[in-house]
C-alpha cells in the first residue's frame, strides 16, 4: 500500500515505521517547511513531495495518510484524507476540542475507511505488560490508578512555537497520553474534579500544571498529573493499585515493579520483583504494524475515532472543572455529545 505523510518531525518516525513494514511504501510527503521537505525527500528517496497536503489527496494510489501535523490541523487533514478515500492514522491528541473530534467521527462514518488515533503509549512495552498482568488478575481488583505526563516544554515549543498557542491546553496536548493510559487500563471515568496552576512557564498563555481526579464506573478512583514546566527529565510514571498487588510502570524505565501478595507470603515484607522491559516510549513502528494489519484483515481498530474523542473529552472535563471550580460529570456532559452519532 502506498502511504502519504503530513508533517515531517513526528512524521519521520511514521516514515521509518512504514519503511520497516513489508506491506507499505512511502510514496508522498508533505511539510510546509521546504527545507525539511527537501531533506526528507532526498534522505529517503521519496517519489513525491509537496508543501500543500491537498496534493496528496489527489493521488489515487495513496491508500493511507499519516497525519503528523500540529494538533490544530488534525481535523482538517484527517477529514480531507478520509473523504478522499484514504485510511488515516492521526497523531494524538485527536483534536483540541469536541467539535473537531465530532467532525472526524462523522467523516470516518461517511467514508467507511479505517481510522486510528496514535495513542502510542498503548504500544510502550512496559505499559503493554502492565495491562497484561492486570488483566490476568495477578494484582486483584483495581482500586486506584494514577499516571503523569511530566515534560519540560521549554525545549519543545514546536516548529513556529505552535505548542505555545493558547488553544493548546497542555492537559489535552500532552496529558492525553496519561488520561488515555488510565482509560485503557481502568475503563472510562464518570466524574472528574480538576485543579490547575501557572507558576513555571509564566510567558506561556496556558496553565502549566494540572491535576485531574477521577471516579470510575467500577468503583476505581484515579488521578492524572500533567506538567509542562517541571524541571526534570520526561516521565510517564504510572502506578496501578489492586487488592492483591501494585505495579509501578514508567515508559522511561527498563523494568516494571510488581508487588503482589504472592511475594509477600514468601518474605513477609513487601518485596517487589523487577520485570525487565525494553524502553520504547514512542513505539511508532508497532503502532503502524498494528494499523496496517487491521487494514489488510479488514478488522476493527481498537483505538478508533470514538476512543480518541473519549480521551479528549475526559481531558476537557478536568479542564472545565479546574476553570469553573465544580465537579464535571463526564458521561452526562461530554460523552453524551458524541456517543450517539
Ligand atoms: N505520539 C507522541 O508521543 C507524539 C510526540 C510528539 C508529537 N506528537 C504529535 O505529533 C504532531 C506533530 O508534532 P511534532 O512534535 O512533530 O511538531 P514539530 O513542530 O516538531 O513538527 C511539525 C512539523 O509539521 C510541519 N507543519 C506544520 N504545519 C503544517 C501543515 N499545515 N501542513 C504540513 N506540515 C506542517 C512543520 O513544518 C514541522 O516540520 C502533533 O500533533 C503532536 O502532538 C506526538
């Protein structure tokens, strides 16, 4: 299958993923920066390159489009690709507001094409193993889940400083990783309360730290912390507490820590076992292999537009709560806007 890619920084990771996949060939690339475009075209010997994404849509042979442009363009680029008859892999977050997410959901339905949201943490080896252990029942029933996205954005403003735009709430832009992770493992939260402050990146137009507290359907409670001004290396440290054990998992660590009653019985103290995992916090190749397989086998993509919208909606609930100082009922106020489309 021929592939087109829009946006060539994160899109470069997509490009490498498609090059490694035996079923795909990168035929076209797009970036508004001519130097980047030229460099990538020459480096990877790509047949077609353009600064206008609409040119890719005209090429009938292109079956898959990867959208790796800044967040504000996800809706425009995804909808255009879908309605041009292409399957779409779109970078997270799906969009920055529910209206755009809903337009993407409608375009997926209208086109009948496959759509995947690139919530890449669902492919990080440590998180994959964490979910497998939890699903096996090893740590019993979950009662508390927490994750954090701590990433100093002083060095990640984005080309043209697009991450500094006031429309880009960090709790959606980056926090969506942690929110999606706890949703994937614990299910959908029903209610949220949020708090936010703005003490680190004072020249940025948005709150730089946000915490979301959650109540889930199956009596699990949870928390997500997101900071883009913290002074520390990037981390997504996450902890899953069950009635029979606990897992501490971080996509920057070469192991996960598992504590369970099984080990407690042996030593009569809370010993952990360290389970080695490979560090691949941006396992885009696995994400692409999954998507290509789903297209070939014509199977349902788990991380579809509804999943992407649910994650954005949960993030929005926390932001609204922090802004309005009230509890937000996620299902009634947010999910109800798109689940019946
Ligand atoms: N999955 C992850 O963990 C992860 C990591 C980083 C970024 N992302 C996402 O990937 C997307 C891109 O982020 P990035 O870090 O590569 O940003 P970036 O600013 O480093 O690069 C964006 C690229 O897109 C190009 N571009 C901008 N507007 C464009 C347009 N209208 N058409 C074509 N090209 C355009 C820019 O010239 C630049 O080369 C964002 O949605 C971001 O949230 C995801």
